[in-house]
C-alpha cells in the first residue's frame, strides 16, 4: 500500500507525514485520533486508510521513514575530520534543524515511539537503531582539539547551553505556528558561539 502513498505529489505526502508525526508525538499511539490526523492533513479518514491498512501500519511507516531521514542526514566523515569543537557542533546543529524545517515534530515522534509501553509499538521499535542518537553531540567530541579550551569541562556546559537556547527557539516558533527559518537560526547560533568562544577558548 505504501507504493500508492509514495506516488503522491510531495506536498500531499508531506502533509500526511507531518500530521501523523505531530499528533502521535502529542498524544502517543493509543490516544491519537486518525480523524484528527486526517483532518489536519487535509484528507478524509477513508483516504488515509486507502494508503495505510490501519493506524498501526501508518505509525510503522512513519517510524521507518523518520529513521531513514535522520540516518541519512549525518556524514560521519565530517565529524572524524573536523578538529574545532564549534565547527563540529555547528555541523550537527545545522543538519538537525534542516530536518526540523521540513519535519517539525520528527524528533519528538521518535522519542515517543522509543518510550511507548504499547506492546505493538515496542515490537516495531525493538531491534531497530534509534537514529535520534546521531544527534547526541557528546559522541562526536573525541576528535576535537580540546587544547583550545581554558577548561575542558566547559565542553559539556557549552553543549547544554546551546541546546537549551536552540530548542527554545524551535519551541517558540512552534507555539506561534511559525516556520523554522534555518538561516535566522544559524545567524543566532553564530552570535551565541562568538560570545562563548571568548569565554571558553584560550
């Protein structure tokens, strides 16, 4: 059935994907209404089930699709070759938020799927790599030049601070129902990091 769905034009597919990611990430699998998902996507419930056998197969499609999108977004060679901490961080952040400009609820959806206590969802998730972990920046700091730091312990503080600021930016945009502007966000990132470099670099 997914072949029929994949033949839809991109805008319609994206609306159906993002509607599911949003509703499932808010209500979880059991409490999510397919009526609400269909309405938000601008289609009938019957059409949703024309493309997907049932709610569970739709959820599984979204999970596999999200995994593929996230997994393909990171080039590990860049992490291995980049020595400057802030350049590594910038690359990871830029890739993450490029995804969020197109799929605003994708990471929340993955977290909800991973922590679900529904046996059907557990069966879908088990034995599959959780690609969300690709954006655990702590894993990619081994190769950076830590000698630039006044105090190496500041690495974790900088990551935490920037994560909170950037996540706050995203949540604020979502609350105001505004699009995520990757250029605006990265401009803010560059301002923040220039201040942080002065504070933590020698």
